[in-house]
């Protein structure tokens, strides 16, 4: 096996073997490496630049409203653009409540789906079901919203809301009069929307648990459930939190489906069975007819939404760190 | 898998092997009686016609070159092969006279009586304490858990090293400590057999010596079956040795493990009856 050597290198009698190699590497390898490193660094930097630019410009647009409203921008629930009153508390509240409802429903469901697919389902069934779950993630959110309004609302949301207020109405969060068009209705549809992403990610997390861990549990006489609880779940905690956060991110920002189902009433109410409003839905619904100051307020609401997602993500990141440390 | 299904041929082989092997001590019936054991993975043979006996409070070593089915064999003793899709076991594995592959036998129950330690230390990502307590908890242990954890760790010769960090993660221990923790974890279930699948192969020489010393201690109370690719280890620690070897069918493109010789360890290493055993233990291959 002879090395490909350039003609010049061969003709230069004095050049040693080592020098030849160095020269070849200079010509081909090093330049390509530098180029590659530069391109990837640029891509990475671009993300940071776009992010910083977005934060600065949106905050800048919204600044007059932040100044005129002060802290009441986030602490007041009075939203009257005609009177120049912009309090987004009701929308913040609606965003958090619908997302919380979505998580409460979607996390157990998603973990169930992915545990079934990784640990229980017969091999031939795993691929098709996993594929079907992943397909759910590809359905556009407006389709979820319309399906929620025209199919799920009469079929399930309205009856379920009425049932909840009838049986658990004495608890304030389930107080009537119950409506399917509500925090609850929007939360349920959000849950369905985020199941695919949570279950698809937690599936990978569960699959990454080493087979040695599973065997260790089985060899101690664990049943399948005991093996999952003892070996799979402890290894997966950090990953499950990560999957949940990505689902939550989608739920917080979801616009159309929530706008169709939440009822668009700017109130902070205790009951989740009553109509409400969310930041994203507010922006989508009122952006078109807003006056210049209203537009600044809407952009400000967007900045707050962005801040909420960042804070929740940082909290989750800290939670994961603490888990890993233990 | 009951007696009716065992062919006459297999019965003869079993009898022959039985007479070849060392006679069981009086009043000490075998812990395991293996007769005509075979394993197929997805229809392909992996192990054929193995018959041997495991005696109580002895260390039985399984040796042989790579791919001869040592791990497959030891995994038959606690039905771990059930976890491998497509694995089929034929023949008999009697545990104190009871066929553990009989219909209606729950592998979970089998594994609660027969502990196992694996090649790579595999503690759970939990505290040292919770690792040891895991098996006892799922078995519904009612006694004093602290006492059981301490006793198990002492028996695994690990107590003094970890008593101050019982609540720390087991993953922070060294490899050798992790492996002894896995032994403590197996002991805490109070089995009467411990299976060890190359327990020292991922450890350094000092940790290996500690595991070997520990095995001699454990032998007082438990029957131990150990798979090892290290002949010196088998010679050092075991009372009896089974030598497996790979048979090849060139025409069919298949290979599987067979039991070549089973007997007292001193006989296997000093007076092997089979040429292949002699070649292997004298280091001519493998």
C-alpha cells in the first residue's frame, strides 16, 4: 500500500516523509477544517444573534406601554384598549391554567403510551403504533382546533364539563355553570396536541435505559412493573422532565386551537369550566383591529409570554441538574 | 419438558454423564440437576445436550472459549433466557428436584430464590441503601430493613467502606465496590444460589482478588455457579468445573456449545479426560 504523494513532494529530494505529510495536510485538510469550523460557529452565533435581536426589538416596541402601565401591565386584569388600560393578568392566568391542565392530562397519558410501546407491546405492534403517535405531531394545530370545536366539544368536552361541575362542583375550580368552551376545553385539546411530543421523547428516554439495569431488577425477582419502577423510571427522571418541558413549551405558545376553544373572555375566574383567554389567543384575535398603542401592548404581552417560557425552562433545567447531582 | 418428553437417547446421555461426574456427597442432594439441556435462539442452536449437577455449598465454574454458550447456560438456571425474544429451552433444569421450566412455574418466583451477579457492575441509580433494599422491598420483606442492609453489606465485605455513605448514590462507588454492592443486593433477597456471570471480568486485579475471597466466604452459606473466561480463576476458586466447547456444523453454517467435560476442578485441570479440555486448560487455545 503506497500513500498518494504529490509530484512536487516526490521531486523534492530533501523533503522528508514527515514534511510531505505536513504539506499535504495544509493543502487539503486544514483549509476544509477551518472552513467547516467557521461555518458551524457562524450558525451557532446566528441563533444567539437572532434571539438577542428579537428580545431587544420586541421589548423596544413595547417599552412605551411598559412605561405607561408600569407593573399593572401584569398585575391588572383590566384590558380596555379604547381607554388605554392594558392589564394582561387574565391572559397570563389563562395561558398558565390551560397549559397546566394540558400537562396534568398529557404527562401520565404520554408516559403510559411510551412505557407500553417500550416495555409491554408485542414487537410487531411497536413500530406502527409509534409511527401513528408521531403522526399526531404533524397534524396542523388549526385542525386540532376545528376538530375540537366541531367534534370533541359536543361529543366529550361539554358533557365532561357538565359532569365535572355536577359531581365536583363544590370545589371552586369545578364550579358551574359549566361550558366546554373554557380553560378545560382548551386544556384537553392542548393535552391531545402535546401527547405525541412528550411520548415520542420519553420513548427514547426509556429505550436508552441500559438492558443491564433491567436484567438486574428481573434477576432480583422483579415483576415487569417492579422492574419499570425500580430500574427504568429512576434512570429516566431527568429525561421525562425534559420531555415534559418541550410539551409545555408547545402548550404555552399554542395559538389557534386555544383561540377556538377558550371562549375569549378576559376574566380571572376560579373555575376551569368557564370561558377564559390566553396571551397567544389574545394576540391572534385582536392584532388585526388594534390601534397603534394596542399593538405595542400586544407585543408587550408577547414579551411576557416569552419571559414566562424562559423562566419555566430555567426552573426545569435547575430541577434536572439537581436530579443528576443526586 | 417433563419426563415424558425426554427421549431415550437423552436419558442415556444423562446417565453416562452422571456416572462420569463426581458422585454427590451423601445426604446432600443436588441444588441443580441439569439433564439434556438445550437452548435455541430464533430456531438456531446455541447450546446442546448439557447434563450436570450443582452441589450445595460448592462453587461450580463454567469455563470455555468465547461463544461456547457459558452465559447461555448460566442464564438457564434462573430463567433469564426468558427475557431474550426467540429463546427456547429444552431438557430439564431441576432445582431441588423441581423442574423450573415446568408449565405453571413463574419465572419471577424462580428468580427470587436464585440470585444473579452480572459481568458489568449494574447498581441502580439510587442510593447504596436503596440498592440493597430493592429486592427485599419487592419481596415484601417485613423485618428490620436497616439490619438487613447492614447484614447484606457485611456479608459482601463492603460494610466498612460504605457505612458512612449509605445515602449517597451507588454510582459514585468504584467498579469493584459496585460489584460487591451487586452481590450484597443479591444476598439481601436471601437466595440459596448465587449465579455469577464473569463477575470480575470488568474489574482490576485487586478488586478481582477481593471478589474471589468473597466467594470463598459466601460458599459457607450459598451454592455458587460462576462463568469465567479466566481459567486461573476457575482453578483458584471452584470445587467443580464444567468445560464447554463450540461444535461447528460447516455444512449448515451453525455452531453451538456442548459440555465436553464436568468434574472435580483438580481433575479437570490436572487429569483431563478429553483432549479438547487438555488443550484448553494448558492454554493451547482460547
